[in-house]
């Protein structure tokens, strides 16, 4: 169920017992008809017809496979409407989100700046990060930025361009664990948990506390944030364990690894977060981020830029175009046609591969949303670095994206979309 559907149900307040049940049933039927798939087997049908996914489909449960695909149609005023198809999408089928959790965090950081309503406080205000608790580190310089100083905006650039983990950690420290989770719940996302930094082995207590920091505009401090500690432990309602064993400090632990306290986001929620960013006009204010037009333009630019197109930070050819673009291009090591833009966030860890993408071809005038998660860990051992990314995961993501891209090329549309609002080159060149 989409967030807006649950909001409608929450607002039904009819006191009479029988009448209440009747109205509730009518609403449920209406919403079901409204959101049902014209062809619920479309995803599987396309995969079967391609002939490329037989081993994956036969082992869909083992692979913890989930796929969501949304067709986008425009009316004569370019207003978008959606038709969503799902394959094995289940919020109870946990997957470790890895870097895909960075998508809501980037939006939350921009939202927090806007919520302060302080003159001079912007995504590119210079920030000074201090340390005041165990496990924290300070940052005062950033040689990869144009000014040589860190900023929220620059961290967001790195987060999308090359999925930089430190960039996510600094946004996490700015927003704060308690505020991040409270904000997502308020928007209607009950299955999103943002509980820890990435690639840093900190305790639960250390991750609940985030750094003090200050922000400056022209050498004048405009915002000062103290050390913040979340008094509450955030965890799954039920215990989550994965695998048969895992590596810890170079030693094999022969028992499943616990994910009860780790980050989480369901594929449907990841899909809805992406849609709320790409199509904010389609969402109720209560269900979307408090962002300005310039924020959206900034996100569209760096969600879809390829690493080689960036000057600050400059990556010097270290990363190919496909580095953070799993769907359609994973493992191709090729330059991507610049008419194709993919606004997405990927994730890769513990054998899980995730991508949630809004894909546009400006020349062919097509657009669609595709998201998938697959688990490629044959030996069921976690943290041993022995995963089938190159042999199973990347080919799956690449082929899946290409199958749906080809399908969209041939799908009839009543109106050609005007996609200029997503073309960052129009407002940067």
C-alpha cells in the first residue's frame, strides 16, 4: 500500500458500527481497484520471454528476489500518473539496504536546512564538524570541494556520484538518528530504520550519538548544533538473522548474523521515496520532503550525473559511468549515452544488490521507474567477501534494466512526456 493510500484510511472516521464496516470495505475495494495491476504477471512474463532469467526465477526465494516497476503516463498538461507492478515485494522479507539508505538521508539533510529558516544557512554553508563522544571524528577541511571546505551540498554530491560512505556518515551526523527516523515515520514510512553510520564498526550507543557542528556564511556562524544522543534504541519489531555464519575480526562465527538493529528500508518504501523526490507535485505535503525548487534541481543533477562529468569533486577517470548505475549497465565498464539519465541509488553489501531508479531517455522520450533487490551469497557466509556480484548479480541487474527499457520503447503513450524539468544541463550550461 502506498503512503497516500494509508493516509486516506487514517482519515475515515465514521462512528456507526455497521456503517463504519461498510464504508471501510467500500474504500478498501476502491483502493484495490485503483492500484491493482492490469497485468499482475507482467514482470515475470517479460523476464520469462527474454530467456535470460530462468535460473534466477527458479531460485527466487533463495535469491530473496524483489522487483517493482512503475509505468508513467502523462496527460495533455504533462501531469504524471502511475501504474505499478510488483514481483515478490514484501516488507517482511528483509534485505540489508547498504547504500540505498543514502537516498532518504540526502533529502532529510536538505529538509533540515530548510526547516531552520535561517538567512545564510544553505546546502553550501561551510561546516565544521567536531567530536565529543566515543567513535566520533572531526572534519574541518575537504580538498575535493571548490572552496576546500566541507558542506552538506558537497557531501550530497559525493554520496550520489560515487556512493561515498563518509559523505553519508556526515549527513547522518547532521540530521541525527532520532530526527531522521521521526521524520520518516511522520511522512508515513513505518519500515524505514536509519540506525548507524556505514563502514565504521561503532556500538549501538556510539551510533545513537552524533557530532557537534557549526555552519558559516561569509565567516559568520549561522547555525550551531550540539552533541545529540537519541535516548531510544531503534530496532526491528522482531529479531532478524541472516546467513549460516559470518566473519568477525578475522574469525569465523558459526551462527547467523543479526540485523535487528541495522538499517532497513522496504523496496516499496524506497520506491515511494524516489517517486516523492522525482514527482513531488503528485504527493501530499505531509508525505514528502520539505524541499525547494533549487533543492530538487540539485538532486536531479547529482543523482543522474556520471562521475566523469564532475569537476568538484574530480575523480580523474577512476570511476566508469556504470559505477553506480546497476540497472541497464552494471559491469559493462562503458560510457553511457548521455541522452540516457538514471536518477537512482544503489546498494551493495553482504551479498545484497539493490537499485531503485527513475530512468529517462531524453531522445526517445521515455521514462519509467524500476527497482530490484537480489541476494547473491551462495555459501550463506556473511562478511567473507565471497559473493557472486560479477557472475550473477551484475548480469541480472543489467539484463533486467535492458528488458524493461526495451519494453518501454515499444509501449504506446497517449502523450509524449515533456522531460525538460529533469535535464540539469538546461539550467547549468
